[in-house]
């Protein structure tokens, strides 16, 4: 068979493209909602962080999760909560923000190693030929592991990524000198104001990422001749 495998590859490529567009559209829509309801978003994020910390404590007490990894996860969520002190503005060079990015990768790697390691059986081996037995009954299922990663490892960092506004995208306003590095004068206005379109709404990092990717695709498509840009249409 020659045509069916090619058709399968084409379907995978088109499906991946549609999935990418769906994720980008979802990020854009969520970022718009956060921009319109900043106070509610901060409240929900705070309660979400405290709820996950409570879940980690319950898993440690009742399910026997390792103390070191549980303490790391709880400490990581406390660091994530520190990013809410100037919500929704974040400075990309802030040590707490950089530490949060590092903790996301560290938690993923350590918990993946923990769930990939087989659990030893509580019963001792009766024969020297089987010195190590695996307790398959107590091993978590794929659904349980995926749910743990989605709710307790990735959910809060993903929500922060969608909700926070990058410092480079913040327009000068009261309280934005933390992200932009500009000093405010006694009258309450920035010494070096720069308004691009007169709007005072911050742009979330997810929205900025989608806009930047869309502009990059449009510009490269115009250079490669896939479609004509607005400039070429005017001539």
C-alpha cells in the first residue's frame, strides 16, 4: 500500500495544525477574559493555589506520597502565589518569575521519575530468584497520573501564563513602573510616555505570544510569496 500511508501522514499533519489553532484560540480567549475581569481572576488563582496545596497535604497523609516531593510541590505553589503580588503585571527578569519557570520543569521531571519507578511489594520475596517484587495492584493508572500532572503540576503555571501581563507590553500608567522600569513624576504620569494607540489595557503574555506568532507567519508568508500583503495591494 502506498496511498493509504501517505493519506495517514497528511491526516496527522492537518489534525496537528487544527489542534494548534484550537489551543491558540483558547489562549487568546482566556487572555481576553482575564483582561476584562482582573480582580476575579486573581481571586480564583489564589483559591486554586490554596486548593492544590490542600490536595498535596491530603495525598501526603492518606496516600503515602513522598515527603520530599510533596514539600517541593507545596513550596513551588507558594512561589507561584508570590507572582500575584502585582497581578496582572509581571517583570520577566523578576527572580521570583524566573524561579517559578525553573520549578515548573523541576516538578515535572521529578514527579515523572517518581511515577515511572515501580513500587516495591510490601511482602518479602520468598525465593532468592525473585529478590524484588513489584506491587502492580497499588500502581496508579494512566488516568490517575495524567490527572495529577494536569491538576497539581501544570494547572497553576498554565493559568499564570495566561493571566499575567508581560512588562514589555504594559503601557505607562499608575503602578506600571515596576514592569517598565520608568519613574513616575509627581503629577502621576510617566516622564517618557509612549502611547501607541491610546489604549490603557495590558496585554497578556499568551495574547502577546499568539499575536507575535500570527505576525511572524504573515510576514514570512508575504516574503515567500504565499499571499500578498497590505502594502503590495496599495500599489
